[in-house]
């Protein structure tokens, strides 16, 4: 089995991260007092970076830093895992009561057997969206198409994005993709009722580099197109991070062999 190179993206200093034997990337480092963070942590403000965009790019500023500064030093067949400060990839037979004290011994360190290109968390099922949420946030959607009030099969990725991040933004963003992908992505967001969330994954560097190349080419176009939009509030402030989350899911689903795998969500921090 192959060894996994683990990275964890965080914007805060959690002492337990020092005990996990994984590499930590400080997100949005350009706006932080670095004296308050461990010196051995990677900072997304070093080398070639977009750390100043972190407020609207979220974890993307760390992914960009990795792509430009760390990935070139690794081999194309290397397996790379991304964790978040509360979400970590764990062994399939891990203890049910994983917490900060025993997390290190339960982290997945070796690639499991099987024919796959990427490990992903289980999909979010959008059919479970509450009708009250649709009524509260989806006025423009159900005025345009009243059938969505009565047909759960209409609850697709595009509708979900409209409700939580801004009406028609994902649709407009899809028009900025290269011709070869645009129609495939539009079909994906309008027909799929679930997606792989969170931008946590384990895959090989060669696939990751391609994902980053395509993602950032698109996201920088989106940034120019939406430059006049006021990005405030949870749903819009990290707009480009949320857009990338949907594109990551599309890229993995359409290009790689997927295996879902468990991760732990720490509730104690």
C-alpha cells in the first residue's frame, strides 16, 4: 500500500494539530499575526500566492499555494490528502468515539486496496432540502418554475446553489467554462441531485494538478465577472470557494474512479 501525504487547512491555531504528524497550511496567513502560529506550519502567504483573496476564496487560497509551491516538489504518483481543521480522513475500522486525544492513531496513513483514483466523502443528497427553506429563499426560483414546490426531482445542484449562495450565480459562472466542459457542467448541475462536498479528498498529484489548472482558470474568470457583486454574509462571502466545491465534485465524478471513504468531524473545537 502507498503512503499518504496529509495536509490540513486551518485558519486558526489549534494545538492538537501539532500532535497529528501531518502538514498544516495556514489559510489567509497574509492577514494574521504569524507570531501566534507554529513556525513549521506552511503559510499560504509565502511564495507564489493569492492569500490576499482568502476572504472570498476561503480554502482556495491554500489549494492555490499548494499547487504553485508544494506540488512541484512531489512525484506525480504521490497520494495527497486534504483535511480541514475539524474534518480528518480516518481508517475504515476506526473507533466510533474518535476525539482529539485519539485522532492521531486513527488517521488513514496508507492507501487502501481497490481500483480507484480518488477517495471522497459521501454525497450530500439534495432531495432532503426542506420545503420551508425553498419557500424562504427560493422566491425567484418557484416563480419561474412552480413545479419545484411539488417535485423533489427538481432539487438539483443548481437550485441548491441559488438558495444558499445567490440566484443565478452558478448558472452564470458555468457560461465561463471552456467550451469543451461548459455543456457537460451545465448538464451536471441541472440533472444531479447530490454532490461530493467539503473539498476534502485523497488523490494523486497528477490528478490534483489537472484539477487545480482547470479550477483556477475558471475561478479567476468568475472573479472578474462578479467583481461588482457585494459579497457579504455566510452564503456569499466565500462565493468562489462554494463555486469550486461544485466544480471539484463535477471533475471527480466525470474524470476519475471514485471510492467513498469515512472521515471524522470533530465537535469538541
